[in-house]
């Protein structure tokens, strides 16, 4: 099954009653707004104002703001009773071998796995394979350059970044760990067949869902730490769109500006992104292949999010920038780390602007621009050269094989993702 209903509150309480039955899903959390504020990046926009004038649509997005991932949440809710190790062992076997291989699985785990084992009718594997081939070539040459920015964009807003603040990701080590676990899913998705049933990205996506659900269900029980009327549900659907569907939004925006619809390659990008988002448990509202709906959904997520600065998000931003992701501690690795940090600061400043960058504690220098050029130039030259060479008869297979090996090498260097939070928070360390 997929999440398709617009009655999100009833859906969550029926699928995961242990998590949502006691919550008032009719509230409007402080983070949600119905009108553009003075500090909005899309203020004074008649098109956005028109979207916000649709009361039914605004109500739907209010519910999406309070929507987690009820299928995964129901699995996470089993942990206090069955124990972390038992639930995790069943989950690992189910994603690797299929749910039918698990001996006497709980219905909650069956429901989660059935939801991803059954492919949506719209899936086009030819498009997905085409997009994956292009993405893995880019990842093979740029996978180590652009990985930090998606995380840092979240921390600008205290309403979005708070779950990571509370769960203790305020060190370079833990920030690097979270980056590895989330980024690995997107890197794996570029590999041949990785998103098909049992593939590495397929497995990773389901484990990421349960990891997020563990954070979500744990925080919702901690009223002394998590203020539900202010922040709503941790890691809600509307906050996941930025990471999962940024490629869709970018090509949709470009398509609308051209007024020509998606090109063949753009259709492939959208197909791959939205199927991965499906595996990650996102509502059908976020899985459209219509450029107008994609852009409007993105805009509604931005328009209904109130902005709030949090000093703790600034700390997390710093931890993410300086997270050490090199394999060793030698001179070369430390130099490349320094270049990476400087280049990230330069890109961040250009994307969010000097004012926001300064507020978030990201100060740039002339060395940052030079580092950006130093890091990006080989990537641009390498990607451009390999893209041209792929057009040479007989070269496509060779270059694609090189791209696959490079992505696998990156994943191997980063190490095995654990897909878990600190399970001591769940009183299950003895299970």
C-alpha cells in the first residue's frame, strides 16, 4: 500500500494507534502557518498567496506537517515490548530475504514490507535505470564534494533541526555518522538494480525509515523534551521533501520556466527520485510526475513552515561542516578535509546568502573560494570528459563500469551504515 488518503490523521491513528491514538492530531503546531510571514523567502508572491488561499489544501498540508511514517512507526513501537535486537534481526532478514522468510513476524512488520514489496503501477524501470546510470557517473566524480549541503539547509530553521539537536548529533563524529547513513541510501540508489526488491538501496531505504521512526516514537514519549504543540511530529513528511525530492523540484522548475514539459532525461530523473521517495515512505502527494504539482508541493512546504532561529542548530551546522569524512589521518587526508570544509563554506554562503550564513556561524574567507575552485575543477573536467567519452561507440559500458566501481569504493571507504539511534534511549539494552 501507499499513503494516498487526504485524511492523514485517521490513517495514522488506524495504522499506528500505539503512537498516534493519544496525540491530538487536530492541533495547529506553532511551526505551521497559514500566511506568509515577514521573514519568508517567498513573501509578496501572488502565486504562493493563491496556494495559501485554498483552505482545503492548507488543511491537508497541516496534516502532512503532523504526519510521520505510520507503517514504520508501528514497527518502532514494537521495540519496548519485543526488544531492539529481536525487532532489528527480523527487519534485517525481511529486507534481505523478503517478509515470507521471517518466522512468525508481527503484523506491523508484515504491513511495512508488503507496502514496499508491491510496486506502484506507475513505476517505469527503464526510466529509473537510465537516471541511475547518469547519476552514478556524477556520483563517481562528485560524491565527496557536495554531500554536506543538504544537511546544512535543514539546520537553518530551528523547527526542522530540533530532532537532531535533541538526539545528540552535536559532534563532528555523530554528524559524520548521520551523513554517512543517509547519503549512503542515495549513493546506493545509483547502482544497477539497487532499488529493486532486495537491492542495496531498497534495503537501505527501509532501514532508514525505521531509524527515523525510532527517533520519532521516542521523542513523542518525552514530553519534557519534545514540545508537541510547538514542533508537531518529529521528522514529518513535509521536512523530508527537501532531501528526497530536490532533483524533482529542480527539473520541474526548469521545465515550467521553459514551458515545454519534461525532457526524456528529466522524466527519468523524476521517476528515479519519486520511486526512491516511495521506498522511503512518503505520501503520494510528494510522488507526482507533473511539474506543476511538484513545484506547488515544494512551495506549500516552504510557505507553511514558520521560520525560527535556534542557536543549537548553529552548533549542529558547525558540526556538519567540520565532520571528518576522510579514511585516514595522514597529511593528504587532512589537507583534503580542509579543502572540503572551505569549499562547503563557500557553497553554503552562495546558496543561503551572506546574512543567513553569518547568522548560522559560517564565515567565509578568500581561501574558501580558492578551495571551491580546487575541489570543483577536477570534478567538472572529469564529469564533462567522461560524459563525452560515453558517446564514443563501445565506450559506454566501460565508463559505466568505472562509475560503478568508484561509487562502490566510496561506500566501502565510508564503512557500513548502522541505521540506528542510541537504543539505550528505548530501555531495551538487555533485550
